[in-house]
């Protein structure tokens, strides 16, 4: 970018989203005001309002951005696992226990989003859509690995709950167990599902 030239709109929007992530991680949803986000981004509050129709819209877009980042990390892990269905399933599940997903700052940001699910209809819709997408991708991987069709929905719900629980505890108490142990626990659970198929 040329010296003195203003940031392109997409780059400016992204910088505001990234600032929102940092504010949410540090101060939670209650601390995420236009003023706090503008200060974090090093811009005027007016600029935030120029790009977003208020703090709720900015938080909703930040939630979508964070979900896209996590989805990309999962996709990358699956792609790196190669063509074997079980290896792809394992990679999808265990990617949540490594960077960039298993990070305390990301946990803090997710907690802020979750705290808004009961009070913000837009965030509640996003939550439902994002988790439905995750479970759908997981169902596809489970089916490819041989899990019986009638069990896919319940299996995906169970795996999602296991991954969320391990991820949460790994981020909150990293001295309790490490990412390899979390992965091994998840893989043992997947072994049981695949053996039942």
C-alpha cells in the first residue's frame, strides 16, 4: 500500500473485526462498546459506525469471522490427513485440540459470544447455524468412516459434546492434560463408534 493511502475497506473492516475479537477476549461482551473497539483498533468511533450498523452488527460479523477461521483450520487438518476416511475423521476431531483453535484468547472470545446467545437473536441464529454446519460436516465424515446411517445425528451430537468439553477443559486447565491426551480420548470414543458400525 502506498504511503499515506487509506486502508482499503475490506482491510479496515477486518482490522475492526480483529480488534473486536481482542476486546471480547479481554473484556467480554459487556466491555465490547464502539468506543472500546475503536480505541483497540486505533481509529475513531465514527469510523466503526461507518463500517458497521452498531456494536451488535460488528459482534455478529466477528462471530461469523471466528467461525470461518475455525472451519478453515478444520478443513486444513482434514485435507492434510489424506484420503483415508478414518484419518480424515480423526483429523477433523483432533484439530480442535491444537492451535489456532485451542487458544485461551479464542476461548475467551467464544465465551463472550456464548454469553449473548440468550439475549441476542442474531447471535442465537448464528450459533444454531454454525453448530448445525459443524455437525453436518461431522456426519459426512462419520458416514465415510462407516458409522451406520441411523446413528449419524446422535453420533455427531455426542462427538461434538465430547470435543467441546475436552477443548474447554484444555483451554481452561492446560496443566490437567495436553492436546495429545485430548486427541487420544477422542480417538478412543471414535473407535467405539466405528466398531459399532
